[in-house]
């Protein structure tokens, strides 16, 4: 798949994946069917990385289409892919007390 960096293309990719984000994703996510067959994964990482689509938009779309039980694997995976904080030095106000 070629990444087209536009919001419209990324929303189309999300829409194409949402139908498969439930049980199909849970059953096939750990398999590699080759570069021409990626219907078992979302391929949304570039969209999310460049913030053309947000995690919240993905979760809302998946939850609107699937039950919590059916979409559990995808939702857990999506939650584990959050980007790190912008600065590793950012901390809470009381962090200096713990040092």
C-alpha cells in the first residue's frame, strides 16, 4: 500500500478497515499474508503518526461498528500504540520530590 498523506485518503483507509476491526482482526492480526494482502491489519500507523486521523476518531469508528467483545483485540492494540510524550523530561509537579 502506498501512503497518500491527505486527510481524505486517511479517512478512506479508516473506513475501509473499520468493517474488519472486529473478529476478523482478532483472528488474523498475527499473520503475514505478504505485501499485496494487508486486509488483516489497519495500515493506519502513518495516518496516526502524522495526526491526519486521531486515535479518538479510530476508536469512535470501531466502537460504532463493533461490540466491545468483538473489537477488544484491536482496541487494546490501538491503545498500546500511543506515541511517547513530546519530551521525556516533562513530569508532574511533584516529580522533583521523588528524586
